[in-house]
């Protein structure tokens, strides 16, 4: 259900104010401590940020895709660690249940996800199955009224504190590729489930990832998402389309913030007795960044509108994720260049933004995977026409 215009604008205004007044001032502290403060997490839950995309009937706000990407552009202006706290709940952690879950699964889990009582994770990637997700080796064997899961997942966001994980595992070892993969809801308290040590990362400090280990982990059969085996990969791909659009919005917001910081510095910093913003080569970098951000914003909103209208947007979502993540990297790089030597010093903040932005081109499908998705879809469409 689409919000009325005034209500949605009030939401955007509230999010923008919260980002500017609460989150941005805490960025340095979060990066240094590698931890988002607990009071911030509680505030986010009270604002309803954990349930942005969960339907209203299950306690969420139920934003459309277009509304969601507009909110993600606002949230993206702050350090990615803040959005990571609830981002999986909004996207791939909840959407598998929203899209393909049974009524019982929705009633049991979505209200707690929406309220922030449950923090979710999405466990697909493995040591030998990252971009080649259809090659995952984790197994799920049915024994009576339980599935027994074995395997290891890698680089799983929010896993160190996740209450519920959406897990992809192979239920039919005789079917290669995606056909034998199923998806499960796995609770943290499940016997046989353990977690590796949180990884030390280049950037996005405060957002934690670790391995998830299944050793004869027992999961009730009723937690098979949708109640049907072999649909897990399809479920994952459905969630990733929306997730990629959400991330595209985050990239637009992050780039917009980097440009704002660079522009402010360029207007203040003087060389040769005048602000460097008056130099045409600096103006060129500012102008290129502005134009690319505008293009990314338009692309993302257009793809979101198409998804809301019921169109299949696998190609458009891949295009938006690919373009905006690459664009964001270029914008932040220019920001560092405009700051000059100061851009390489931690005190000014753009050095941290440079490191944080690098991951956007990798997670939820690398740029190269997006290129493959786009090209294959183009070829398939042409052959279908012929």
C-alpha cells in the first residue's frame, strides 16, 4: 500500500533529520570502536526502520520499492554501519519470508523482524560459492520432522548477533546447480549452529561479518521457506532484485554526501589567494559527480517504479546496482582528490568514506556479476524474439 504524499514526506524528513543530527556526528566514534551504540539501535527500532518493507499486517510500514529506495538514499548519507544494523531486516533477511514464506512463517517471524526484536542475516555465500552461488555445497537432509544442515557460510553480514538467519542449502545432492537448493529459517538457538570470529575489514567498521557453521544443525521441517524444496535459489534471486535496488539507493545517498563534503571544502580551501572551487579543473570534478549522482538517482527510482508496477526488473536492478556502486566509488575518489593531502588524513573523514565505499562494488553481486546478468538477459530476450 502506497503512503499518501504528506505522510511519506514526513517520514523522509524525519529520517533526514535523524541522519544529520544523530548518525553523522557519531560516525568517527563508531569507526574507532567498531560498534554501533545500543541506544542508536533502540532508536532505530522505535522509528520503525527495521520494518520498512514488512507489510503493515505484520507490524511493518510496508513501503513500496520506490518509497524504500528514496528512504535508503537518505539513510545512505551516513556511515554504512548504521544502515547495516537494520538493512538486512529490511531487505534480504525478511523479503524471502515476505515473498515466499508460508502464512505460519509470516505470522511467526515478520512481526518480530519488523519491531527489531529479531535481527536477521542472509546466509548464501560459502568459501567455494560466492559469485557462483548455484554451486553452494551446504546440505540439508530431511530426518523425520527435521532437516539436518551441514556446511559453512562465509562473510555473512550481521551474523555475529543475528537472531534469525535465512539459509540456502542443497536438499537434493543429485541435482546440480540451483535446482536442488532450498531456503530455511534458522534460529540462533538451533542445536549445531555456531559462529566464527568477526572479520577485520578494510572499511564499514561497526558492521560485522563472520562465518556461520552448521554441524548437524537441526531445523524444524516447518521452517523450510514456502514448504517446498528446490525453490531456494529462486527465492534468493527474487529478494536480491529488491535488495540491489535498496543498495543502489544507498550508493546514491553516500555519493551525495561525499559530494556535499567535497563542495564545502572546495569553497573554503584557498590556494593562490582564492577558493579552489574557482579552478575549472576542480569544477569539472564537482560537475561530473553531480551529473553521475543525478543519473544514478533517476535510474534507481525508474527501476523501483517498474518493480512496483509488477514488471520483472532483474536487468534494471542489476544495471542500477552496477552503475551506482561504480559511480559512488568515482565520486568518493574525486572527493579525496579535491581534499588533496588532507583527503588522505583520517581526521577529515573522506579517507574513511573512501574505504567504506569500496565494498559497494562487491556485496550483493559484484560489478562483474551484474554485467553477466545484464548481458545474459539481453541475449535471452533477443533469442526469445527471434
